[in-house]
């Protein structure tokens, strides 16, 4: 049984149908189609989550998320994608500057040059960042156009 029940007004139904006819971003059209089928109208009675999943190629959690966003945040939020609040950039400008400074400094004792892993370990040792991998260091080094070979 769906946790969030979608009840659309006539205005919202017309807006969703207009959105589907107009075209645009594919996910917005798919979300509009799903919302129309989630509406508690008699003609939508046979539209279960499993049937919508097969018809629109959306997972159960996507359908449930659309219903939840419509009930809690409104039509525009349901048509859009979920906000990615937990995404942030780990390597900030300060971390990048410290990384470059380490790479340009003298190599550690017993080594002829800095390795990506050694740079990552040094950043953690200096408490510039709590965790970083050698592949992240490599990605940052590519973007800075820093050449240790010259």
C-alpha cells in the first residue's frame, strides 16, 4: 500500500498533460506520467507500483519518491529530481594548494620523488584532510597541469 496518496486537482492534471505534450527533459515527462497514474481516480485503480515500474522503467523507490515529493513539497518538486544534499567537493582550493606545495617540495627521505600515495599519506599526516586516495591525488594533479618531470 502506498504511503503517500496523490490527489491531483484539475489544474494540476492539465499542467501535467501540457508538460507531457510540450516535451522537454525526459525525466520530467516520465515523472508527469507517473504522477498522473498515481492520482486517486477510479480509472487509475489498476495502476500498481509494479505496473508503473514495467510501463515507465522506473524503480519502486523512484515512484515512491515522486509521490512523497508531491505530497510534501508540491508539483514542481515532484517533476524535478531529488536534491543531492550529501554531495560536496572533498578537495577544496585549500587542499589543492597544499597538495601542489607538497608535490613541488623535496621528496621524502629515501625516495627520489613523490608518489601519489606518498602525497595522500602526507596530506593525512598534516591533517589537511581526513581521508584521500592516491587516485584522487592523481585526478587533482592532472587538473593542475603540474609536471614533476621538468
